[in-house]
């Protein structure tokens, strides 16, 4: 007889869950016994993904840039399964290129989805968790929360902002029973990162991030880097004098302006940021 895992029966919601990292997180957590609701701006894709994954998975419409949509998503899940145990803030977008060529629409979209979307999710989910005295909010940030690759200045700013925001929220929720985790992976092979380079670190797969999420839920930690050595390495490099620090980071961190120059695949993805209807 199989013993139940700590995830068995837990209600988990995953934003941006129709594809890529979100889809893999849903698969891994459902496989561990959780009831998983995936929300995505592309509702048909969310429903299709839910039907394809094993375990108890449901798909819903969700626009993390809209408070009403986010609230209705959480309410629908609670009506179906009861209180939410885990919120996984996964939805994100990324424009890559020279800072002075970044379209205004892309800047606004990254700030609204990557940063405000996380803030919105925390504000909507955390109070109920605090009242119950339990819950876990896991946010997929990026190694860019600690680093700032050339070509990803605004994206890195949103991820720095996420880490700063959750650092403060975590302190406010101290002793409340609500856990906060920030997952900071390197470059992952997904649509979001198409055409970019991984630098000194290996190119990750969505499954690498999904496993890190499961570990963070089962054994809570605040900051989780993937691969794990990135965190200690960055902290060590930050102790160096500025000149040596710059040289070290130039060796570690890819120049994404150069990596994505003239990438047709990259351009096709980025049209979805300036024209959200173009999937």
C-alpha cells in the first residue's frame, strides 16, 4: 500500500499553467497527489493541458493582469475543491534586446504580468491563508532576480522587484503559518526563453524547475536557485571589488543582446507582448 505524500489532497493553483514551466509544475504536483488548477490567459490551452495531464487537474481562464479575473479564478477553485493550500505564481513574459529599443508596450506588459501579477496574487490569496494559519505561496522568479543580463534590463528589474516584495511580505507573515518561497532558475528551455543563451550555467528543462517547486513545498525554503550553486556563487562574487565583480559576472552571465540578434523565433514570441492577441 502506497503511503500518502505531503502533497496528497492539497489544493494547488498554478498561474500561466497551459505551457512550459507551468504545465510541468502542474504535472509534477498532480503526480504527487495534489489537486491542481491551472489558470492561463489562453483558456482553451489551459483546459486542453488539464485534460492531458494525469491526476486531478482542471483548467481555467486567468489573466493575472486583471484583479477581477484573478479573484474569479481563485473563487472558482475554492468552490470546486475548498480552500487553496498553495499558490504558484508562474505566469511571466520577457522581451529581450537593447534597452533603448524596448517597445513601451513590452515594458508595460512585463511590469504588469511579472511584478504586479505576483503582487496581485499574493494580496488575493495570502489573507485567507493567514486566517487559516497555513498556506504556501511559491513564486517562479529567475536568476535575473540576482543578476541583470544585458538585454534583459526590464525583465531583471521585475524579478528584482518580486524578490524585494516577497522579502517584505515574508517578514509580515512571520509566525502566521504562511510560507513564502522564491524559485530562481537560470535559462529554461521554453517559449519565453527562445533564442537566448544560458551563459556559464547549463540550459535547464521545465522539469528541473518543477522538481524544485515540489521540494520547496515539501521542505520549505525562502530562496531556491536552480541549479543550487548559482546562489552561493553570486553571493561570493558580490564580495569582490567592483572591477573583479564585473569581470566575474561577464564570464557567468550571457549577453542576450548578442545572443538574440536577428532571431526570427525570438521576434515571433515578442510580438505576443506588443500584440497580446497574437499567440
